[in-house]
C-alpha cells in the first residue's frame, strides 16, 4: 500500500489555471508522446470550456487535438472533464449527448464531473446517461468554506456520492481552501464514508498549502493525487509532480511515475512559456483574502485576461473583494463552474459600473429564479433578490424553461445533412460565424519538440534581427547562417 498514483492535470486544469487555455494545439501535440511515457495513471486531456476558447479565440479545431492527440497515448488513460452539462449556457441535451459520443469515439472513456450544488440525484442521472454512451465517471465532491459547509454536510455528501456507485470519488478543493489541520479532520471522514469506492484528491495551490495537504492525506491513507508538470504547476494550478513525488518518497512512499521521463516535458513547456509570454507557475504566499472571495484559480486567470482586454486589469483586486460580498448575498454557492462565473461576472460588473446591481447579467436573473438550482434561489439574500428581479428583463426569464429540441431540429437550424456531427456540436456551442472563421484559419501550427534541439536552435536564431551572420560548430559539424540584403 505504499504506492502513490498520480493523475496529470497539465494539459487541462494546469493551463486553464495559469494560461487561461491559451496553449496552442501544436504545442501540446509536440510533447504528447513523451507525456505518455511518464507513468501517470491517468491524464486530464480536455474539458468543456476549451471548446469555446479554441474556436473563438485560438481559431483552432478542438476535434483536431482530440483526434491527433489521443492517438499519441497508448499507456495513459485519458480523461475528459465535464459531463452532460453545459457550463454557462443551457445547451440542448441532444447536442450534449452528441458531443459526448464524439469524445468517446476518440477513445476517451472516462470523465470527471460535478454538480455545482453537490447534488448526487442529478449527478446519478447524468452518470447513467453517460454510461449508456460508454463513458465512466469520477464524481467530484467539492469542498468549500461557509457557515453551511460543515463536517456533517460533507459526511452526508460523500455517502450520497458513494451511493450512486461512480468509477471513483474525487475530493476536490477547487479554491485551494484546505489547510493541513482541516485535511487531517476531513480525509479520514471522506475515506470512511466512501466505503469501497476509491478516492482521489484534487487541490489548487492558491493559498500555497495544497502540497502540505497532499502529504497529510498520504499519511491518512489516500493514495491517488492530482498534480501538474511545471511550469504549469503551482500558482493557482495543482502541486508540482516533482515536489509531491520527492516528498512522498521522503515519507516512505513509492511514487509510481518516471521523473526522468517528465523532465523533457518540463523543458518543453518552459520553452513554450518563454517563447509565447505565458506565466511560470510559482509557489504562492499565504493570502487570507482567498478565504473570503474563494474564486478558483482558473477563473482568476480568466478574470485577469478579460479585464486586461478591457484595459482594466487594475480592477482585479476590487473585483475579488466584491466577489466575496456577492457570494454571501447569493447564499454561499460553491465557487465552481458555472456558479463561480455567475458570482465573478456580477462582481466585475458591480465594480466596473460603480454601483452594485445597477446592471445584472441574465445568469444572475436566472440564478435568482432558480433556473440554476432551487437551492440558490432559496438561500439568496431577499433584498438582493428583489433588486435583481425588480426589472423588466427579469419578466422575460420568469417561468422560462430551456428548450430541448431534437437533434433533427438542431441540425435543421445549424446546418444540414452536409455538416458533420463534430462541426454541428461546435456551431451550437461556439456559434456558426466563429466556426467558419476557425475552419478558414486551417490546420493548427506545427511546433517542434524537445527531441529536436538543433532544429529549434536554428529556427530561433533565424528570427534574430541583431546580427547578419551566425556560425555554429560542434565536433565535426559546422553550420553558417547568413542574412543577405534583398
């Protein structure tokens, strides 16, 4: 029982948390084969939020990554992240079923999924529907801090999760809120109430405490941890595989990864970070404000990115502070997709406009009406609820139910018999115009990998404008590069 297994999150949660999903498909393809040799038990490969990001901003086809990338893995079981839920918008179930069938057809047959209210009645139905399609589920139990989220609450939720018989349970600290002391009190309770369902531990490093919490969890009997490869570890991402493996070994455990095989992966992503201006994940200082706003790591990076696009990045701290107030008024929802985005978006609008709830999002209205869970509507501050619903726009959503068109109806609206299933899914999720622009951009750009250092060096030197001649000599090999005037 000394073996410790690792779920790699680098390509999914790592780059979501630190790079706002801005890594190119080619950069991932160039290192995928090497990652398959690292010994990870499983790897998070793709998540729902990347559909819109890749299509609308990167002009890259998500199915290219899932098709080309999946073929490069033969040793590591790949995971999707998400289920038959649509995140921020109500997407027809027929489209979500088709999306999942397309994912499964790429050989990805395991997903990790949540209900934002830890509602396992809803998650059981979703799990059974996905199982009929050929997809197994790891069920998240999401940790949070509030007057509602007590030990008794979590003991009950773990039992409810185990009762639906998922592939595994993942105890998920999306906000990086756990402390070593809280870990020592919760993990034994989690393992005890999970019964015979295996448990994984997924935590973010927002507070800097996640690596310590992982070690406490190991001492208490938990044997599967979620980690990332630097530079896509630490910061608001997961703990570094190198750090956790080294410390686990010092405690007498056996990390079931090949750290030598992981080093070229680290070098590759470090090169990509420096070349394309992505941040390098670094350990965080302890920040008590995190326990007030509880905004998850991936959302912080996206908030920063969106505020920067508006020229208002200096308003990030004020937005996080406002998020704490909005969350309390919304009844302490767990800060996870999509509820965290509803809270964060409303907080940002309150700060940007300069008056609280003068403008509200449609999602805030839907939340107040119970469209995203009756629990939220019941727990919301009555005065804030009245302010949100006391506008004409709220009448448009009162009594609304999301339409559930058949796949035939969806195809009639978004294409026709000539549109592939994959493109149809993208048209619904990201919009027809965005998909057309993506297709016009062509195939993803090719990146060199760490096995081609000389080619990489020549390519980089050829881009320099501060010299006209470069001479390279190593052993019997000599090479001269010369830039001529036209």
